[in-house]
């Protein structure tokens, strides 16, 4: 008679799996809300912060590539070829 009154192992497993399920669902909701928040609101604030470092790095490193890209375009376009002949009267 003591055994029917005492909770069985199945009840404890049900409680444990129920708590784990609640935690899992809450974690998935956290990830979903965090992703939506980053896409809608977080991108604007994050874009403003990295902008100052990017122009600094672009002003130092990309100048040779930009000049290299500009030279083939000058060769292909007639207008830049006139610019290259500025020394001529």
C-alpha cells in the first residue's frame, strides 16, 4: 500500500523532461527574438560603430588596389586617356 501512494520514477522523469522541454522552448524563443532584434534594430546601431574604423583601413590599404583598378579603366575609356595627356598643350 505504500508503493501506490509514493510517486513513481515515471512521474519524476515526466517532471524532468517537462522542465527540459520548457527550457528548450524558451531557449528557441530567445534565439528567435534575438535574431529578429538584430535584423530589425541591432544592424543600424552596429553599422554606425564599425564605420569609423573602415574608412581608416580603406584609406590606408585600398589605395594601391583602387589605383590599379583605375588604371585599366583609364586605358579602356577615352576620357581618362585625355586626362593622362594633361601634360600635352
